[in-house]
């Protein structure tokens, strides 16, 4: 069995607020110095899902990442965690793609890989939070897609998936091959040791350019109209009272007044 | 953000490549044997491994002339204790920043995702456990168990907070010194408290390795906590912590309602005031090792922001005038005063001291991730200490002490290593 | 790659005609007695008679002769000093032409401001000294050179000068040269190379003082010490020093050389004093006295070795200079337990001072004792001198050479970094037995001294062969140099390693 | 151009994997060089690899591999300046940093034997322990002792008493371009290091000349240099006085003074007279700009400069230092000095008598540790011009020509206005020789400035040709190809002799010929 996991390198969503800068002219986030990019957390969940499949069955896990100037030390973490192969789709034309274009590049790469019984992605990337790419890959490849998985199992050639819904989860069964997008409920990526990191260096890492895929990404389907940091205004009002109870009552009144309650 | 490579392009462009960064200030050189100042170039020899070499690489990165980030580049950038000796040696002639471009190069690489896995592990530990030692957060306060001292994290109040720092908290051999320190302070009548398990890393290593996002989080939270605790003074016996709190914390623009003091400053004052009386004679010939972070790296860094104007044709005049720190105003006298006040002790100086002191080798994550370099660097210092006939090397930083002890054990040497607090305890 | 080997070549009528065209008939000599004079000198070197002696008067003539020799492959042996010659370097190994440069004796320029003179190779110490003194300067002399000695010749041979503090570099006091290389190319070394003619250079303030260059070459250094095997110098500039207006002589007598070595070291280190040399009593007597009889008398009154030290005062506060240096030297002497005196029994101080500042009176001092002298000289450091003195004595004992006939001369050079050591073996040239014994002693002592580390930096005669094996790498390199500057091996073939 | 893998491994087997690299980051750092006469700081040509041999044997092995495979090599010691880099593609750089031992200090015979990477300051501190001192070149004590003695120029203002590097050289060990080892002079005879000439013709004659072969004729692996008496303490204690470290205690019998003169002719007169009076330890022209920059921060300097005070006080000035061995000598020297100053109307500059100036200059003349402050600090880019050595009069004429030419470029605004006459250096060898350089400061990141500097250098070289001022120190700066082509024809075609020498000693043209010459 061969499993492909799409992992995306993004700016650290947990960077200090002061570090978050926008180039409003180019409508881009300025990568901050001193804050390393991370693998999008949902993609780490997706990788973990794949590795769990590998733990159970004799699957080969291929991690796939796309962009320009990708960080090898970061992405090789996938190999350290247990992926068998890392393929970097790295090209200047792969920078700043929208979800649909990304999906078509990733799908092209998956086609080039040849066999993909399961394709995992995160439910959404933690930078733009669109949640489109996984589904769009399925569309491109003509595969069924199950989103927001919290548990995945392969059972007699079928996928059994627990899928998160608003008030619990549902169980879905899907044939192979299929595309599954993974939620954080599935659990975090396993711990990686220094030894894992050094053994990851010996695993295969390939770099494919646009030419290797015989394609160029399609034009964007989304237009970014504006990018800005919302202004946050805070007004602080201290509500006092003689006793805690009185203060609480006053606070409740005040909140009701503002329409919060 | 504090570390931006582009802020140092001017400095990097004006590096004269004169190699002054490879030696102690020339007029201070005293012998061939100890004529190196930079562990990194002394150990690896390629020009790249010097302050100047790193400036060249920083400039190449800033100008986009280095596309390929090789492992060797990362070695060059990180096989360096960021001890700042290059910076002091450069500045008496050229007034260029050397150390900060090194930090900024690291931050630049970190921003691009080029990190050493070993460093990621330290940062991960920091993120998850609030310490760089890869130890559980819950164990942080253990060193003080049974010590009758106020715990500010439990709402108790004290004038002064003692910040033990990661190494003292977790290194079983060294944490006795932290206990000694608290005991000493209390004996001298100081109203001191600790933060127990709520104490967190100072962020120094994160900063030095270029993870400034992580650093800012820790620094801001420490400042907030100390402000909230209402202490007037923060005392630390970790020179690394002291260095970062003095030199970099103020750059965050947060009000610091407390003074930061190193234990040597505090003890020096207590001895002068007669609150500590050193009466036991210790007949020993000792030398003192200046920790980089207590010495040249403890001056508050003042980033230059301004305009480079051309006058007299091509003279590049910085307006406003740049403030140049040469490392001359580090904490050099207090530790020496303390040692001298120990009866019977004979303090001899090594060749490389104060702002041109040779690094112990532990700094900037080197001890944790490149111990071979750390031990080699320490062994050079041990040789130097022995060359002046010293029986013991006294220092004022747990990192120096740990590293010297390890190097001595490895070499099977018999030189003693003491923290200055240990010395004072013995002399009481 | 082998260097070409030259052989004896007869002189044809056409050769003579062509040379006469170059230098004029009067200056081409084939008188057998003259030719015969050139077949030997005072050394043990044997040679073949030259075919002709030519006497060029101008550099251009020299150049044409060299070009001619390259066409005809006739060996050329440049000679600039008058006889007697002592080192065998001017004795033709394979016949050939003697280029007698003694007629090129113009003093081209004396420059007081820059303390430099430009002279042709035929200018002798005897001739130049008074001219220089007129300008209130002095020449740097080797120890009492013979009056006919060419200055350019002496400096090209790296003969040591008497004032070590003025000897910064082994090449001093030679500055720039004009040289015709063995290829026939004319070249000027050092600052003289250009840009500009000499006149233009003078105009821009230059004085051909800088010996180094042009560019990354110091070609004067390869011509120096080459014994005429690479080129012929047609003029040279030389460093001059100020003429002392006061001089004070000190002597320190001692039984053994080692007693004074440390004192000499200290003086050189502090650059105290001017002339500084050590002579044994035979050599001192030889310099001061004219005949063997008086020499023996003087010698018997002298200590075995004598350090000679002169302090000079020049134009500015001369007395004060002598005074302070005297006081400093006396203090130092006390520390080293030596006793400088201004007079030794039998030594006329004025006469000695004079002997140190002018060429030797006739007969040449080395000939005065027994009629001839075989000189063994080499370089070493002062601390090793006592050892070499002992070795010389030991070898003399082995070969039955009378130690009383050995003159010793130690001259600190390179500002005290090293010294020239010379053993002058006096012998009677007419006594065949004595000459043979002297030759044996000379050869054996040379060999033993060399084995013990004596550096024969100027390898004349047999020394060159001795050295060839020891310095294989250098000899290979020198043969490359020879190929560059004298590819046809017409310049004094058979000398040195060529 | 990358090195072939098999050849790389051959080099690696000589020096070990730790001491060779062809990593782009390593090569990049070697290509950074600020004082080329061109825009920017990066050399155009990258070495194919940097190799760090640790012994003569390793240098020999490397040279032999280079000859076998047609690889060009170029050695460097401290590596300061564009000329340290190979000038051809595919060449290997030999960084001699690991050959850094002081092999011997012969106290009696006053010389030291050093390897290429011993810097002047290292030698000086070790020599002083034995009461000796060494000549330090004007570029500073951070430079290699051996490099200036064997390979590149070698003037320093203490040369008044301690000579010129190229003339201070005794025995030398020289790895020829072919990999054969030549030991010059007494060294080859196993007689010791005391003499570098002979037997017979001196091979020093093809070794370095006046300006050196700049690494174009093999590698010098060991050399003996003359040391000189040092009458100071065996260790000099320093104190901090911003911006520098200065002597804690004044030296005995030591006096520094800045003298100024009404005309350049009088200055020359004084220099000549002092030289032949055989007094003094150190003499150097010091321009107002040079002095001002030593003493002040950038902003201070500009403010002071704009008052015109420096220019007025130090228009024609030199620094003269007496350092005597005894009180008597000290007094005698001062007496002579006073007399000469009287004859030449020399005035003691008031600033030289201040305590700060005394401390600073005494330290600077002994340690030569603050050159960067005056030369690179202001603009980043620095170069020098003229600099032929012969007489004091020639030096003065170079100053005149240089000032005139510089004024033109200062007026264009492309080089720093340092008053034009920013010439360092003066007489040496106790007045027998003299030398000067015209310094220029420019911004090598500014196209106009860099091009201006380049034009100035070209024009100054042309002025040397036209006005017959001798060949300049840095012909066509440091990177020029056909370096000797311009001056060869004007100087008896010496370049053709270089080509012959190269042909005999480096038939495969293996030792980088860029700064020297290629075989004929």
C-alpha cells in the first residue's frame, strides 16, 4: 500500500503578534526573521494518520510538499517521524498559489508518483484556513474525498473513517483509493528524537520542478483584494462593587447593556 | 523585531577583513600561545569561521548572493559560542557591529526554516517545558525543596527575586550553588523569594540561536511576571541570564520596574557593607574566568537607527552618532573584589581577561549541541589557567562551571573549578 | 635539462678583427706575455691562457662583445680589478676572452644629499676614496683592500665591510647596477630600471639608491656572487656614509676569541661603535707592519686576539657622540668583564685607524709575511667562531701547517646577525713543499669546516665543487638561473657550478 | 569551476577532510575583500577549493598534485586584500593559517624563524620577552611577518631603525611552484638560518624583488627575519583609553613628537638630516586626516576637520620617535634633534604634547595596532597609490604629484576629502632609503566612488610613468591582469625576465601567475 501525505510549510501561527508584518502593497505576509516556519499543524495530524496506517499495515508513506525555497530541516521532520520518502515540489512558479492551483500541482505530482492508495491532507492550512486543497485534489484525481477525519482505519480494502461533525462524529466508509482530510482530533504528530532526525538524513529526498511535472500551475481562481491586520481596539472599564456579589451583579448589568448577554 | 539582518548591511559592507576579530585587541596580546580570541576560528581555521567570515556570509545572505544553504553554512553560523570576542576586538578600531550581525544571520536562517535539528529540540523543550534542558516543567522548583524561602509563584511577596536559571534548576551537581546563593542572601538579611516551578527560561539561548520569536515570548512573560510580583530587584547567578536581561530585555520596549543584578554585584555590595564577613582563610592560588555574558556581553545594547550621510565627499557619517560599546563596562570588578576579600587567597590574572576574555565554550547552545567544540574551548582556557600557576579557576556562571568541570574530567586534570558563590560559602 | 657545455675555442683572425671593430685595435691585446699573466693568479687555480684580452671603454662595447660571444660561442672572463688576484675566479678555465674593465673608471656621480655614488667597474678603492672625501663622505671598505681592487668587483663579491651597523642586508653597500647579461641584453636593476632615463630620474629626485626591483625581481642579487658567470656590470651605485670628523679607537686583547664574543654581540645589538672586527695578532701585525721582521716583533708583543672598535663622531656634536658612546661602551665592557683600551704596546693607534680607512699600502698586507696567502673564508654566527678557530688549529696540526702562519679575521656583518670568518694561511709560494702543504691544509680545513657548518657563501675554486653535492636543490635552481641569463654559457664557463 | 572529485580527494588525503573545503559558503567568505578598485566586495573569481596545509611536506604534496593535474594554486597567509585570491578560474587557495608557529627566536643572533601565519604582534610579544623587537609593516601588526618579508613590499615607519622587510630576510624555505623545496643561503648548508644569500648568486634575486611575487612563484613555508634590540620592558602593560588601549607606563628614553614645517622642502630637509644623524626609532609622515581619525569618533572627526584646525597644524608634519638605549644616548639624540629642527624651522605641534597624544602615539608606533581606524573606518574602501622607494626627494615629488591628482578626484566628490595630501611613511634604513604612499578612501559600494577610485589609481600609475616617479606599489591595484605589462616596457622589459624566470621555475604555470607573470 502506498500513502501520500501533503504537508505545507507555513509561517508559525503562534509567532508573537509584534512579529506579524504585512507588506500591504504586495499583499503578502512578510516572513519574520527569527521565527522558523512550521508544518501546518493539521498537516502534522494528517502525517500522523498516515503513520498510523503504516504502523498497522505495510504501507509506504510518501510526504509531499510544495512551494518555493522550502526548508529542508523543517520538512525532513516528516522523514524523521516515519515517512519513507519526501518529495519537494519546489519552483518559483509554485510560490503564492491559490488553493485550486495548489491542488492541481499536488495532483500532478501524485499522478507522477503513480500509485496512491490514500492521499492525506490537513483539514485546512493554518495560514489561510481555506480548507479547499484536499477536496480539490480529490476532484482533480477523480477520487472520493472524506473531510475532517478524527480516526482512520483500513479494513479489508476499505477505509473506515470517523468524521468530526458539529455535535459529535459520524462513521464513513470509503473505497480505496481516496482522499482524506484530517482534523486535530486525530492527535498530534509523534515525538521525534535526535536519532530519528539523523536517520532521516539517509532517506530519499527528491526535488521536482514544474518541468518535472510537465505542467505549469493554472491561473488563480481567487483574487486577493486586500490584506491587512485588523485594528484591535480595547477599552477597559473596571466594574467595582462593595462585595464580590455586588460587583458581579453590576458586571452582568453592564454586559446586558452592551448586548453581550 | 530586534534581529533583522538588513539592519547590519552597512556594518557588514564595511568589514575591512583585517582579521582583528581573530585576535585579542592587538596591544593586549601577551603571548603566541594564547593569542587567539575566537574559539571558532581557532578550532576550525577557515576564515569563514571568524567574525569577519561570518559578516561576509551574512552580507551574502542579505544581498541574496548565497542561494544554497549547505550544512557547512549552518556549521559556520552555529559552530560559534557567540561569545562576542570578535566584536570587542573589532570595535576599538572599526566601530562595527560584529556580534549582532551573527545573531541576525541566525535569525534570518531560522526565518527561512534553516535550523539545526539539535536546536529545534532545544526550542521544542522551551516551548513545551519552559526550559532548555529537555526536562519536565514540573521539576523546575525541585532544587529549592526543603529550602526555607518565599515562593512568589504561590503569592508570597519579597523585595528581591532570585532567578536560578535552567542549568541551576536542573543540574543536580550545580543546584547546590543555587541553594547556597539563597542561603547566603538570607543570611545577609535580604528579603529574597523564588518563583519555584513557575520560573521560566530567560530565553537567552533562543535569542542567541536566532529564535527571536521564542525569545520575545519568554522575555516578555518574565518581565510581566516580575513586574506583577512587585520585586525591586532580580538577582541571578547565571551569567547568561544576566547578560540577556541586561543587554537585550530593554530593547523590547517594555517597562522594567526592577533592577537586574548579578549575584557577584550583590555579594560585592554585601561584603562591602559588612553584611557578609569572609573570615575563613582559603590558601589557594586562583584565577578568575570572566564569563562572556557577565563581561563584554552585559552592556545594554543600543541599536543604531539613523541615517548614513555622506560628508567630505565619501565619508559615511552616521547621524545620530552611533553609540559604540566595546565591552569595557562589563561586570569585571565585583567578582574580583569578592575573590580578593577572601582571606589567604591569591588571585592571578590570565592573559585574556575582561572584554577580551577567552570564552569557556559553552555559550549559545554549543554545550548542548556541539559538546566537542565546547570541551576543546574549555581545555584551552584550562591550559591558560594552569600557565599562570593557578590551582583553581573561579567563575560566575553555571555554564562555564559545568563546561570546565566536564573538560577537566575528560582530560583527567586536577585543576579545581569553583563558582564564586561556593568560594564565598567556604570562606564564611 | 642540461646547460650547454663550452669548450676551448681558438681565436681566428676574423674574431680579432670583429673585436677590433668593437673596441678599437689598441684595446685588443694578443701579446703572449699579457695573455700568460692571466693563466694563473695567487690561488691554486689552474687555467688555460686566454686567446685575447679586450679592453672595452663603454657599456655599449661590452654589450657588443657579449652579443658577439653569443654568436661565436667564445667564453668571456670579466676582470675589473688589477692584479694580484687571489680567488681564481678570473683565471680562464677554457681560455676565451678576458674582458678587462679596468679602463672603465669613470666616477659618474657623487651625490652628497643622498649619500650615493655611481661608478664604473674600473674605479678602485684607491681612486674613489679621495673623491668621496672631498664631499665629506666615506666609502665602506673591506679590510685594507689592495689599492687596485675594483669597488664594484668587491661589492659584487659580497666582501664584508668593516662597519657592521651599516651592513643591513648581505648585498650592502651595493645599490643599483647596469648589467649586460650573458644574453647580451642590457638591464638596470633597482630603482635605476626606470621609468625614465637616469637624467629624468635625477630630475624627479631619484638617486638610484634603492637596490630592490624592478618589480618582483632583484636581479642584482643574482649577478652579485656570480663570479662573472651571469653578466657584466658596467656601472653601479653604492651607499656612502658620512666622513667621521673624530674617531676613537678601542682595542680589547684576549687569549681566546670566546672571551669577547658576548661583548661584540652586545655592541652590535645596541648599534654602538662603528668599525668592529676581531684580528689575531698575525693579521694585525701584517696590516700595521711592512716586513716579516717587524711583524714578528709586533706580534710577540700582542695578545693572541684583538677586538678593534672605532667610535666615530660626524658633523653634529662629534665629540659628544664619541663621549656618550665611550661611556656606554665602558659600562657594558665592565658588565662583560672585558677591558677596552685605547692603546696596546707596539700598536700605533693612528696608524691602525688609518689602515682601517684606506686601501692597503703596497705590498698588499696578505703578501707581506711569506709572499702569499691562501684564504679560507666563510660565514657563520659569532657564537660559533671559537669552535671554528679551534677546528682550523686542529686541522693545521694534522697537516703540519704552522699555526703561527695562520692569520685570523672575524668580521661581524648583517648588523651582528652573522660574521665573516677568515683564516689566512701564509706561505712562501716559491717553496714547493710549503705550497703543497698549504694546499693540502687549505683543502682539508675547508672540508672539515664545511662539515662542521661553516657556510661557504662565496664558493671560489674547489669550494664550488664541494658545495655542489651538498646544495643539490640550489645548484639545480642556479642552473636554471644560468639558462635564463646566459643560455649559451659564454660567461666565465667552468666557474661556480656552471 | 568545481574541482574534479578525484582531485579533491587527492588533496583531502594530504590535509585531511577537516582542512579542505569547496563548500559554497566557505568559498563565499574567502571572496569577500574590501579593497579592490571596483564596486562591491566580492571577487569575481572563486577559488575551486580552499586547502589548509599544516606543514612544508603538505604544501609540497599539494604543489605536486597541482602540477600533475594542471591545477593552479595560490597561497595566502592572513589573506588581507584582493591579491590573496586566485586570479584564474578553477584554482585552489592555500590558506596557510595552520602554519603559524614561531620556530625559533635566536636571541644572540637576533633573528626569528617563523611560519607564514605568524603575525607581527605574535612575534613582537614573544621577541620582547627576550629583549628584542621586530619590524612591523605600516599595514599593521595583524599582518604576516613572513608575507611581507618574502612576498609583498614590506615597509613600515619603524624601518628608520628596523629596516625593510624584504631586506631583513635571512634563511628561507621555499616550496617552488613545481613542489621542489629550496632552502636559501646558510639554511641549505645546514649551517643555520643566519644568511639567505649564496652560495654564489643569491636566489633571493628571483624571489621577491622590491614588491614581491605576490604568491606567483610558489610558497614560502619558513623564513628567518632579523630582530632588533628592544630596550623596553619584557611585557607592555596597557590601559584602556577610548578608543584604544594605550601604554600604562611611559617607556624610558622614549619620546614621540609631531613636528610640522612651513614647507614640504623643509620637511624633506629635516627627514634627510635626521636620517643621516642616525637617530630615531620611527619616522612617518602623518597627514592631518590620519591623525584626526586616530583620535576621534566619526562625528567628532568631521566637526574637527571642518574647523580647519587639523589641516593648519599638520600640513607638513611628521611623527618622530626617539627610543634610546641609555640616558646618555637619549640626551644626545634629543640634542641632535633640536639642532636639526632649528635648522629646518621645525615646530613641535602642540597636540603632540598632550598626554593623550603621547600615550596614543607611543602605543601606535610600537604596536601598529590602529591602522584600520584611519584607513577603512570612514568609507569602508581603501587603497593606496604611488609608493616607489628611493630617496626622500622622490617621496616628496610623489606627494606633490599625488596631491594634485587627488585634488581632482576630491573635487569630483568620488573619493573622501582627506585634504589631498594623505601620505604616510618616510625615510628608513637610517635615512638611506625613503618611501611614501598616497592613501585614498572611497566607498566601494558606491558605483561612482568605486569607479572614481579605480580611475584615480590608473591615473596615478600613469603619473608615475609620465613623471618618472618609479613603479608604484600596487600596479593597477591588486587584481590587475598583466600587472607588469604597463611598467615593463618602461623599465628595461623586466616583465620579459619574469616570464623567463617563470618558465624555468614554473613550467606548468601552476603557481597563480596573475600578479606575477606567465611563462614566456
